[in-house]
């Protein structure tokens, strides 16, 4: 992995969305929200799982992605021994 690249795994579970077209749409929306957001300042590997039982509009997914990235940055910049990425 290059020094400045964060790797992301994104998935939507088949147990919640039986149709592949629904899972693919959610994955595309989450990837786009990740691509357009400000990335974490740290190099790490992140797994993102869509947990809601209903499909949400893109604006909701994008807002959640921004909050998640902000939280990752906050946790990783706090100096403790427990923070690993």
C-alpha cells in the first residue's frame, strides 16, 4: 500500500438487500460519497458496511460518510496506545 493511500472495503449485505441491483446501487453511492469527501489524514484500511434496513437517499449516505471520516480523524489524532489503523 502506498504511504499516503487509504484502502476502503465497501459492502451492502445480501441478508438485508436480496436484489443485486439494490446492493450495487448502495455500493456505488457509498463509493461516490467516499470519493468526494475529504479523506482521513492517516493511512489505514477501512471496512464500511451498510447497516440500515432501507435504502436511503444519497444525501443521507454522504452526510454519514462525512461524519464517519471526521470521527476516524478524531480517534486517530488522539494520542493513546489503543488507536491502530
